[in-house]
């Protein structure tokens, strides 16, 4: 890992307490190859044994790899969580802008725990995290309209992604997915239902950092 690389930063968010912190975890990223290796370790750390998939203790982990933002086609975000569909490991991958947005916001991984009492969405703009009221978006029939409203509310420095759920996620249907950039999805094993159980309508991430490189 190059000096100054923010890949080692893990953003921890607690929806219940409306709080967040950033930890530097270089050993974690050196031990795990790529986002999947990092995500499975974070899930093992944060998910209690026997955790109900709809419990506030079930974490949602997003992680990216070291080539994200630097190498063409290295643009997948991996999400890991306990699946409400299988009751076992939930792993889902998504293309589009999400991975680059997380990387340029200054993170290699995000861990979202807890649950909000009322509908919210998260806005992560660089090193700032905002907990936005999403009551007017909850129950909206058109998922794309909800995305347009969020897009109009939030600034977009650099690269931005909007990861959001529709009515299936809100109703915690066990196979509900999460949509990003309209045409990309975390489509496997019920991540959308976990969002719904946390009253989490969407996660917006934007960043405009430069990534360090080195001649070899």
C-alpha cells in the first residue's frame, strides 16, 4: 500500500445512534486480497453469532479492492451481510460507479450497523456523513423518482453513487435488491430487505480524491 493511500480507511456508521467514525486498518487490507477478502473479515468481526438477518446487529459491509479507480474494469463493489433469504452468508456484487465513488471518498470499506426508528438515507461526502430524513421517500411507488429527488438534494463533488431500495426492500421481502445508477444492482440474497429492516432508504457516496500511484 502506497503512502497516503486512503484504501486502508474503514468508515463505521451506526444508524441508531446517528454516529460514525473512521479507522485506519492497513493490516486488514494487506491480509485480504481485494474487496471480498476485506469484507468477509469485517463481517466476521461485526456480525454476532446467531444474529437474526433483520436484527439491528446485522451489519452491511461494502468494500472495494486496491485496483479500483486505477485499473480499467476494476469497478465492482462487494456487499456482505447475513442473508434474510438463506439465513447464511449474503454476498452480492455491483458494477457502475459505486466502487469508484467509495474509493474517491477516501475509503476501502464501509460498515453500516444499527437501525433507525424513522426512514433515513445516508449521504457520505468525503469525510463527512449526514443522516437525512427520508420519510417523504418511504413508500414512494417509483424507485426512479426517489433517486431523482435524492440526486437533486445532494451535491456531487467528483464521482457520486446512489444506492437505494424500492417497495420490496421497504417491505423486507427476503430477495429484495438494491439499485444503483438505475441499471446496476446488488441483486443477490436480499440486501434490499436488510436496508428495509434498518429503515435505510438509500446510501449516497461522493468523492473527488486523487489516488497515489508509483512508477515500477
